[in-house]
């Protein structure tokens, strides 16, 4: 393969707007993403690939969107192209997301078709051509709870694979062969062989831990850059411990061969994840131990992520009031974000879980779908857990400014019926 050398950047899972209850952590995440976008220009990249989940919700706070949109516009104004697919957090059924709005302004080009497809329907994979470099770019966007798996199985990628030039395939799905062991029980992905063969670069996303590998049949370079910052304490810990990169990948292509450079762009603010064992302690003693542990870890401006675990000898976890303790003014830590998933009160039923939201959500859905008393069989088991998540997303989407109440309510109903596997034609 011949052609002039070129350079592109690849990032995924920025999740701008995450950590909504913790301003200091949310600000650090946003700055990490903006630093990554600045790097694209500083390194004179020809184009940028965003492989899903630029924002944490389909309709984020406009204050979170504005600086990101400004950074993207600066890249476009400098002649750089941006190719994006939607992630599982970007897409929302029956509604317009911020990515849709930004795409219409010309800030980026959508590298994947967004049409919802019936399972099993055969479809042809379209692709774009980056005119300056000759690169061919195609992709499949992510969907919540792995609903995009059927798209991989039904796609006809022959025309794309036959095209000349350096071929890039973007995707936002877990690849089972590259899943970390601790995620295998919780995530169902696509098989490596479900990806189109013969590509030179596979631009992944969705899994928040970075990895590299080979595409189907050993062809091409497969890269998942990991989360730019992270959306949960395990993500933070992986980054601090060096188990995952935090930033983006710069890819240099010479004579058709890509080489990688990992660029760390995560906030330079000190971040510390540490354990506090309260097993067998009274509530008063536990509170004192927690105070001491936080004081030892605190430095000016630091983001602290303590994980409290163990069963108290008396009292309740809720009585410690940790959910209201968001900073350590004594030592100047900017934030204290608690993980109480493994902390238990002395008496069952007294727990008031106010710790890590992502883990709380996962545990709650798992318990609900495992409950034999659930009246609807469609809400039981792994499939039931998926439907419960989709139902919450359908019903929890806020009403947009200017949207008629009747339209809003009907869209929520249609989304709920779809989540429950019921016929939307029966809606009033």
C-alpha cells in the first residue's frame, strides 16, 4: 500500500458530564477531555476518531457541551476532520441527542448509520473517504445493553473490504476475546470474527480499560484507548495503578503500516484510591477511623476515592453521614467520593447506600431481575436486567425545553413499551 504518511488521533469514552454529584471530579474529567482535544491540534493530526460516548448522557447539561463544542470547532476550523460513531450513552430512542445537533452543525462526520434495524435484516456497510489521506472509514455505533450485536451479525461489509486505501473500522462494543477477566461475567460482547475482516485499524471503545490486539484472522491493529478519565472508582483506580492509559492514541501511518503512541491527558490533580476497613468497629469508632484515613490521604486539591468495607459492630452505615461529606476542608482535598458498596450496617436492612452510583445501579438491577417475585417474566434473568435498564432510560429522559407535554408523555410511553417488548401499536 502506498500513499503519503499521515497521522490521526483516536479517543473513546470521554463521558463528559459524568460525576454529576461531584463538581470537582466532573471538572477534572472535562479538563482531561479538553486536553485530549487540544493534543489533536498540537500533534498536527490529519483527523480524529471518536469511538463513542463523547457525553455521559444523550442530553447533557449545555454548560458541559459548550466547551467541548468549542474545542471541536477549533479543530475543524484548522482543517482537521472528525469522524464519530455513537456510543451506548450517546444514543436515545425516539429523541434527538446533542451528538445529533453537533453533527448537523458540521463539527463532525458520522461514520456509522444511525437507523434502528430489525434484528436479522441484512444491510450494507457504508463508508466515508478522508479525501486528504485516502483513508476509508466505516463503523457501527453502540447501543445500550449490547443491542448492537445483531447489527454486526447482519452486516454486509464486502464493498468496504474491497475498497483501496487504508481502512479503518470504528466500533463501540466489547470484544469477547479481549475482555478483562473481571468483566466477563457482566458484559456480553461481540466475537472478534464478527468484525469486518481485512481492515488496517480497528478503532474500539466501550470498555474503559485500554488494550491492543489484532483484528479478525490476525489482520490489522485493534486498539481500545480506554476511558479518557473514567466514570467510576474502578476506572480511577485502573488509571492510578497504571493498568489503563488515560487519554488518547496518536497513530502514525507510513507505507500503510500504523504505529501507536499513547498520550496521557488525564488531569494532573492528585487522585488517590484507598481502603478503609470498619469491620467489627462501633459506628463512633468507624467514624474516627474514617476521619483519620481521609486526613492521611489529603493533600491540597486532591481527589480522594475512599472505599469503605466491612460490617459494623453496631449502628448503621447511613448514620455515618458520609454521603454529605464531599470535601476535606481541614487538609484542602477538593473532593471525597465514597464507595460504600462493601460496607454493611450491624443490622440487616439498616444500610443507607449513598456511595458509588454506578455500582449501586448495577447491584439494584441485578437484584430486581433475579427476584422470583417479579410479576413480568420478561423482566427476569439477564434479559430482564437489560429490559429494566432500558425502561429506566426510557422513563427517565427529561422533558426538553419547548416540548409539548403530550408529545413528551407519548414518547416516554413508546420507549417503555419497546423496553418491555410490547407492541407500540397498542399505545393510545
